[in-house]
């Protein structure tokens, strides 16, 4: 009986001490990007991250308006949490991610900024300086 009680206490202690953060989804708002770019970040509960970047590129200018081409890039990596801070590591360099914006109207806007940073409350992720709000916390 004592062993079972002691085992129960140990299991409760172990599970209460584990730092588990639920899956989180962050998304940029059109007000922040002008509707020409979109950032979507998923922090999976298995510590993997997926960053989806969508942007627009002016292909040509005609009398009737600009012809715009949309394109997307996915960046993956891992995340950890320590002292209530989220730290991200990516499977490619920042310069490789930045190269996505070459020949777009946003090259000078984004490449000078940090790829990702989180607010102290973790309710906002700043991706290339663009605020992306927490939309789900499963």
C-alpha cells in the first residue's frame, strides 16, 4: 500500500513539473501587411515549427494595372521554451529565408529585421517585425 501511494505521489509530481505548452498558431493581419504578405506560424506540441510565408511580386505593369504573382515559402525548424521565452531554430539560414523576398517590393522591408521574436505574454509573434496574433492555443 505504501509503495502504491508513493508511486502515485511521484507520478503526480513528475506530470506537474513537466513544462508542456499547447500547440499554438499565429497569423498576420492584413492591417499589418497591407494584404500583400501573409505570415502563419505553427508551434506544434511535438516541438516542431512550421512558418508559412506568402508574398506578392509585381510581374508587369500595364495600362489596366499591375500584374501580381503570388508565391509561398515554408520554413521548418524546432522550438523550445525556457524561462517563459520561446526560442526557435530553423532548418535553413536566415539569408536563405530572406532570399524569398528578392525581386519583390518587400526586400528592403523584411531582410533587415529579425526573423522571429515573441512578445513577453507570448500572444504575439513578430515575424520580420510584422505582428502576428495568436489565433489558437489548443
